[in-house]
C-alpha cells in the first residue's frame, strides 16, 4: 500500500553549507566591535559629564546624584524582581499533580513541555525585565529620596492635623512613591502568579470540577489581601492629602487645602474606608484557613460599595444640602486658613496695603514740578527697545551681538547711583565672515566688553548716553577682564588655549589674537578625553585635528542659566540672568528658587503661565527654568554668579531661613556658600528677581485681602493689565525703576507694576517692591490701593488717551510718514502727591536709520497730557511750568536738531496740519480708486498745507523772540523739512504710505 504520509517532497536536495571560518571570524569581530562601540558611546557620555562637573568644582553633585540613582535603581529593581520572581516560583511550586487530562489541559500541556527546558532562563528573563523597568522608574525619584532622608522641619504646623509642614513637603511624597511601588509590585505579582497557576492547572476555565485548587486560592487570596491592605494605607494617607489637594473653587483657581465638605465629609469617609479596607484585607488572609473566597469577595464588594456611597455620594449630599445654601458662612473658616497659608508660602504676608486717593489736591504747580523730579529717576531708555541701537552704534563687528532685551542695573557715579542700561558684546557666530569648523569652534570663541548707557538721559540726537563703550570698552567701569566666553548667546562649544590662536578683537591696526589662559573648560590633552568628546559631540575631528594640542580646553554648557541649573539641579532658575562688573570681572548674576507643591492650604500656581508676559512671549530665553511647574511655595533662596571669562559658578545662600534650601544643603554639603561670602561690590548689584515678583503679583490680585467674606465675594479681585504699548495681548512686564513711595524719604531701586479691576481698564492699585539688596527694606512689598468710588485711568486708558488726542495723534501720524516706524517704550507709573504720573518714551526708527532713537516723551498727570521732545519739557507742560524758569536742560538732553513736526499749540499751525492730513488721506483714497488726476491734486494740496504750517510757525517763533524762539524755530524748520521729505517719500512710494498712515498706534 503506498505511503500517503506527509513526508517531504522528493527531488534533488540542496545542501546549505556552514559559513567558512573566515566569514564566522569576520562576523564575530564585527559583532564584538559593535558592542564595544556602543559601550564606549555610553562610557563617553558618563565620562564627559564627570569631567565637566569636575571642571566647575561641583563633582560632589555628580557623584551624589549618580550614587543615589544607582542605589534606588538596584534596591527597588531588586525588590520588584524578587517579589515577582518569588510569586512565579511559588505558583509553580504549588501546581497540582496532573491526572485525568481534559481538553483544556491537553492544549496547555504543549506549552508546558515547550518551556520546560527553559524554565529557569524564562524566570530570570521575566524578573530581570520587571526589575529593570522598576529600577529605572525608581531612579527618577532621587529628589524625593534626598528630600525625605535630609528633610528639616519648617517649624510651622498645618491647621487641620497639626503636623509640621515638612511632613507634606518631604515625607508624604516619599510615602506615596512607596505606596505606588507596592501597588505595582502586587498587581504584577498577581498577574504573573495567576498565569502560572493557569498554565500548570491550578486555575481552570473550562475543565470540569473546581475552578481553582486550594493552594492557588490561598496564594492569590494573600496577594489580593496585600493589595487591599495597601488600599487601606492609601485611604489613611489620603486623609493628609486633603491638606494639599487642589480643587475647583469659585473663590480662586487652583484652590489647595480642605474646605467644609473635605473636613466634614471626605475626612470621616476616608477614615471609615480605611477601617473597612483593613477588615476586608483580613478576610482575604483568612482564606489560608477557610479555603473559600465567599467572605473576602463579600468584603471586597462592601468596600467598593462603601467607596461609592461614603466616598462619593455622601460628600456630594453634604455639598448640595449643607454648603450651597449657606456657602459663605460654611467656607469662611477654611478660606481664612487658605489666605494665611498662601500669603506665607509666597512671601507676601508682610505686604503693606495703603489707601491712595489717586489724585492730587496740591494747587501749587511749581511744587508738583519739583516733586516730580524727587519722586523718581524716570528711565526713558527702555532696555527692551534699544538693543538695535546698541547693536548699530556699538556692535563694531558682525560677529558681535547684544541680547534682544538689555538689562537694568545700578552703578555709582560721583557717589550717586545711576540707573544704567547694560549689555555685553557677545559672540554671534551667524556674523562671522566664513563658516567652517575651525572658525566656528577655534578662532571665533568669545565676545568682548560691556556697553552701558544712562537710563535717564539721551543725547541731542535721541541716542543713548554711553557710560561704557568702544572696543575695547572704556568708560566709568574702570579696568576689568573684558573677554566674554560665557554668555546668553554662546550656545555652542569652543576649543581654546591650544596651538590655534583666537581672534580677540579688531581695531584700526587690524585683528588682535589671543590664547585662552583661564582654567575653565575640560583639558583635551588626554587622548581618552578627546575620544570621549569626539563620541559625545559626534565630531570625529576632535580626535585627530592638529588644531588641538597641549593646553587645549573645550568649553561647553556656556549659558549662565544652563550652568547654574546643571550644578544645582534642585533649583528653579529665574528667566533673566543679567551681567555686572564686579571686582574686576564680568559676572552673570542668576536668581534661583526653591519650590514645593506640598505646602498645606497654600493655593498652587503654574510658573510657566504666571511668569509669562509680553517680553517672554517674544523671547523664549527669558522663560523660567522650572524643576516643577506647579508649585505652592517659592523662595528666592540662592543668588548665583557665573564668571563670563572662566565660567566659574558660585552659589550663595540668600534666604537663611528657608527649610528647603537647608535640606538641599544637607544633601549636597559644600555646594552653597554662606551669605556672608557675598562681597560688598557684588551686593551692590543684587536685586529683587522678576519672576518671583511676577508670581507674587499674580497671587496678590486675590490675596491682597485678608477678610474671608471679601475674598469669597470676589468684589476685590484685580488683574494684571495687558501691555498697552503693543498688541501682543500678554501681561505688562514689571519695570525696574529708582523711585520713592509715599512713605519713603528717598528714592530706592524698585520693581513696579500696576493692577486693574477684573474685566475693567481703570486703575485698582500700584505695587512696588524694594529691590535694593542689602537694605533693611529689601523685599518689602507696598501696594497703593485706589478708591473704588472714583475711577483713575489705568495704563490702557492712558495709552488710549495719548493716541486719541488730536495734537498727539497728528504728530504721531507725521512721525510715521515715509518708511519710519514709531515704537512705544515702557509706560512707567510713578506715584506723585496723591496722583499717578505716567511717562512713556517714544522712539522712531526710519529713513536710513535702522535703529530706534528717542524722539518724544509722553507724560500724563491728572488728566493733562504732554508730548514733547524731552522729559523735562513734557513735565513742564503738564505742570504748567516753563523750562527756562525752572531749570536748564542738561547738555546731553538739549533740543533735537532733527525734531519731528512743529508744535500744534498755534491754531494756524494746527489748522494747516489738519488740512495736510486731509490732503494726505484724499491722496490715498485716490490711489485706491486709481484716480491719478485726483491724486496729483491731493499732493498739491498737501504741499501747500505743509508750506502754510511752516510759514505760520516761523512767524510765531519770530514774534516770540529770544534764544528759546530761535531754537524752537530751528527745530520746527527741520521738522517742516522732514515733513516735506515725507511728502516726497509719499510721491515715491504712495502705497507704502497708505499702510503707515492708516496705523495710528
């Protein structure tokens, strides 16, 4: 009988030979090389990190962090592996003897036989995998571990449970991590054990008889009992978690802490659920003796039902029938706790709120004019506008650049502090003549020098009055190391100090070369270091380039915020690092914060949102560098410096009472220096940080009130106004300004902001903090609260008033003529004799000048506005005083010989300018309709109107006589010339003017 089996097909067989020995050797060699390359790449990352931390003298931060991560990885990885591995082994050990084989067991028998030879390896593989995952997750909790093991008490107790705040900030996060780890270990163990029991017959799905053996029942019951016991612990910890729980509450966003329903419903519910869970866990453990799941299942069902009824329905009923009918009375005691905790957690508990009338009662205008000079040193140089001016006048070479936003600092001159706008001439690789690897990383390596200007003065052309300028820089700052190897724009690596010379700077005699002699960076003389950096930076030329030799050092991680964050990874970094010349060196000063989101009853805030304003929206480098974005406690605990030449980083303890900083100082001993180590010269440049101020002002929109009923009613809610000087729709940034609050005897360097009522534009309050470090009032917040019965114009209304006044609007339109652009500077607010003085510089950028120059100053006080060439002239006009009678303008603030349009005080001039505007508008309309004849007629009318304006103003100046009249005539003649020039530009580019003329600001 023929064989009908399923044998292999007949036919010639092809014998596949084994690879030759040479091929096998080659493949083995390639495999070994690949493994070695991967290993070296991993080693390179570790080794370069170690070298970098050692180069900045913070190797202890690297080693402490590394060993903590390694310890957590192995401890929790091993615990997870043991837990899962033990339960798999136990389930296998408890497998039943196999007797009559059902169809289900016959199918499973194939899998049992298949894995039998590999059981040990499979067990090892599973446990290793879960161990690696658990260990990697646990290593990310190194901050939580260090804070728990090093935590120091706050010395303050929460009002509900009377526990020290450190329990919530340091202990509770660690306990929650342990609880989460326990849940994960039990769940994975239950799944692994159940699968093993099923594979070996301990659990049956379709087989006849009992669904589980007694051994499997007992094993899984104990595991589920452990899970329920952990749930009981979770219920108990949830009781304390109510003190730091966020919830929706109409009184405020991100409410934190217990409310009435929490204290009277959730808290007892959690206690009851804890007791039920303990009983349920005991019932599961009892199955070791009773061998039945009947009672445990009933108990578990009871626990679930209780969680729904007691933990969900009962609090909802309490909220509905007890709280809502009388919410204000029920919630008031808990709101008071939230008010006190929030004010303390954000350092605003000492805020001084003073009633302020909002208008002056003084009739003596001369006195008000004098008081205006004493009230503030008004900064008319806006650091956020004039960077292009610095760039154009002081860049010197294309490979230098200034930051988009300059900084404000104080420097003493003749014994008096002067508000100063300052920036560094940093390296700009985009501007180097020829880009290649040598130029990018060896020749062009650093910037050069400080450029500084007076914040309160301009020259006759509207340009900054520089106190430090030129290349090399010279001026009031004396001698200092001018090379800038570390800065906000230096984001790539440089290799310095070796055979390849660097370009230092250029002058009339040509390029000067230099070779770095500092100890910053990492030495590349060692071939191992070179190989490591070649791998870490994916740049093989580092390994073999002849430009690297004895003395070569690689500089990287070069921005100030980046360096501080690296050496202190437990700090939150302020968005604005600023430079200062201190003890003959350029030092970057960086403010840093300690934060937590575990302060009981203190409402949370989101740092990224709270610290955003119209500046950060356009400049991401100004954004805060946060370790955690949601916080409800913040302290400016550390002042850090970064040397612009050597890159040295120093951390100074600023808040000596902050328990979080003390905790981190215990974890990383020796990294933070005592406050007493801050030199007097450095202290003179420290200031109150902007991001902290922005967080505090956001909280004070609600938390300026201390009465719970007022807080709940929401009648006193404020808001931070949008920046009125642009159309970004973002909050107005705070401004540094030397000014005097009503209770102060002299001006103090301050950080200021304004508030408006929620949903309205009039002014609610003015806020200032004393920003002068080292003074007794440093950090004192003062708020001037405006009356609610009367309205005082806010920033947006003042800006609208500027734009809507006919004389000012006409001048602005003419300033925008041709290809000119008008830019509004910072709108500064200054309290003055019961009223509020607003000052706004106006810059013009146009013609051949591609940078802004100060052309006008807008001033408003008590409803009176002025738009003049200088601040003094504007103040004189607002207060009804004459410049000649009160003071002589400084030499660098003289009349502008290129002033824009003539004054509109003369009715004839005003009428002529009005006719000119009408003619201009008619011309644009004719262009839109493509009526060239009408356009030519309109241009003729425009020229005639401008000529009438010039003649009328000249006649008025001649009748006024004297020097002032001559000067004014000169300015007006230049203005008329400019107006004629604008008209000529209109002829040349009529369609461009249409767009400019339509934008009235």
